[in-house]
């Protein structure tokens, strides 16, 4: 096996923004030695999301310095964020009155096919016919209904399926993955995991897969790195294992006598806290926000015969939906990727234009009756992946971490009012609650994706809203952080501080007390 990279006594540093001195850089991860050879498929577990992302960034950099750089594909939340940022830039460079829905999905797939010299470049063919592999991946991942859409019309799970398809049809020689299955529904997740696992097998071995991809021989992949916050998602074809303990990368040589399951079992106690996570008492209500007093038996959310549909679509997102949420009645919202979960939540928050075409009441306000959107939002705490992308795209406007949390008191992207002592105290308490108080003075833009997600969860909770809406809040979080967020949510429920609407695709992320389920 030929040596691809030899990383020796190397320190990754935390990105701390522009215009800083070398002496101000903070060490993030130390790599004593890491030789990577052709034919190896590495799993990387432990540490924080920021550390694992730094490893993938390092491999991108090392590859670019090779005399003959390898073709690289990356499937990760970071790659999703890069594509979203690129689409936002395109939307700002067009004609002022032009509505830009994003790059057509079929164009993204065509570009991926044409990056592979071994595939048919005849773009005159229908996209699903131009590559046998692409046609099979589209069918296996149930993606055909997305081919006519534009990138910005895709749900989070549909975007992840697109990234997996693009990553696998681009003929990569180096495949980089970081939690590639996050955001996928429970039906699609094992199928996508199987596809990735099959991609890593020896091309000389016959395919044996329920997906029936019998014409695919992934001979181009010379090496892969799969960084995972959930060790159980590592592919069975993983040949080598690395784990991050504190700030150091350690290597484990897998063999027939020391298999991947045995290695993961031995590491489990080292990489997780044995003691239960202790959550202190919640901060008190912030005096700036007084919850609107509802009439007796008045629901927080009321929807009557709600229908959402789009021009050019044969089916509505949902039709004649009747649903009510009573105070103290906590709901889990479930459904496949693209079933309309995020659309439903946007109707509640007022961020979807069709809210005014339907009979919807939220927190005592009839939508479309002349109320201000801010009158409604002050009673709602909201966190979603789209909120994360919005804050990431806001640049320096986001400000420092403490300011981002305080902005939840004013329902704004950025802080436009001078905070008082009570604001600062409440924000500090919530950062303490999630054990990220050391981030308070750092600029939000310099944080890792998982750290940003924790900050935005604190932002959603800071005013202990009447209605707390969390749309897949645990994506990309490590095990201890997931447990801590769930514990805080459950404390909010048990103390009757908020009514919860919660979306998650993982069975191990269920919230005690959320006993009602709406399936779309």
C-alpha cells in the first residue's frame, strides 16, 4: 500500500478570526503521528466536532500540496454549510427583482457526473439516464421527487441525500465523511449507511446489498476518513481506527483479533462520562418578557383545515390538517425527510407566507388579523438548522457568543439594543448550563458548528418561552452534549416552563414528557 499522507507531530489550531497574531492561536488538536496509506478506511471518534472538522480540513490542505492531488468528495454538515453559503452569495448577485430559488438539483448532479471522466458526459440525456449509478442511487435514496427542485427548496434531509449522491458519483479518490447520516430520517439512514459501506469495500468483491447496486464498482476510492459523533455509525469496512482523547489523536490498528466492535467497546468507557450529567436549577424568567395570558382552554397553537401547496407540484405538502397544542402538552413531530415538518414549524413562527392563507392561531393571536410578527415571536423560542445557517451567514453581525444568546430576548439576528445587567446575567447562566461559558467572549463566527448549535439552543431557551420549538437540535452534537441538552429540555418540561414542539429522527433522542406525536 502506497503512503498518501504522513502527518507527524502536527498541531491543529482553532480558527480565531482574521487579523490575529500567530501567538494568539489556540491549539485545538495534536497529532503525534498519522501515516495514511492507500487502501485504508479510517474511522475517527471521540473529541469534539471542531476537532474532527479540523482533521478533515487538514487532509484537504495536505492533498492540495501533493504533486498529483487526489479527487476529493466530502459529505458533512460543513460541506452542506459551504453549499448553502454559496447559494446565498448567488442570490445576492442577481437582478434586484429576480427571485433566486437556488441552483437546479439536476444541474448539481450533471456537474458531479461531468467531473468524472469515466462517466458519460452527454448532458442531453435525462439526468436519471445519464449514469446507471446515478439512476440507482436516486431510486435507492428515494430522491426522484427532488430532481425538479432547486437547491434552496430542499429540506435538510433532502439536502443530505443530495450530498451523498454527489459524493458517490463524483469518482472520488479520497472520500471524507463527517456524520454523513445526520439529518436523515430513520428509514433512509440505514440505507445511506449501507451505500457508504459498500463504497468502501474492495472493488473485486461482488456487491451484496438490499439496494441492488450490482453495476457499481467503486474502484476509484483509494482512501476514506469517516469522522463520527456516533461511533455505531462507522462502516463495517473500516480498516483503521483513531480516537481523540482530550487534545491528542491516538491510533488503533484493527485486525482479525481486534475487530472494530471490540475496539469500540473497549473505548466506550474512556470516551464517555460514567457519572450522570447534573443539571443545576434553571435561571429565573427574564422580567422583560411577560407571557400573554390565554383564555381558559385556549390552545397555544390551533390549525383548522390547513393546506400548503406550491405551483407546479402535483401534491400539497399537507392538506386539511387539523391540530391543536394545549399549554403543557408536549409534542414530538415525526415524518420522513420532505414530509413538511419544517414547513409546519414555519407556519407557527410566521416565517412561511402561506400562514396568511390558512386558519392558524398562535399564542392567542389569529394570524393575518393585523398582529405584528414580533408580538407572536416574543412568546416563541425557536432553533433549527436553518437558524444556524442564517446566523452563520450574518457575518460580523452575529457578534460575540454572549450577544447571540441575549438576542433570543429580542428575537433578532444580532443584538441591536444595549443589553442591561439582567440580560447579561441570564445569558451567562444559560451558557453555564450547557458548560460553554468559556465561549462567551468569542465571536460566534469562530465557533465550531456544534458549539454554534449549543449557543443557539441557549438562545431559544433564554426567555423560557411559552412555546419552545426545536427542529433537530442535536444534529452533530457529541454524546455528552446530546445528553445535557435533553436533560435541560426535560427540566423545562417538568418545571412547566415551556410547551415543547420537538423534531428528531433518532430513537435515542426521545424527550421524557413529550408524550404526544404528530406524524406527517
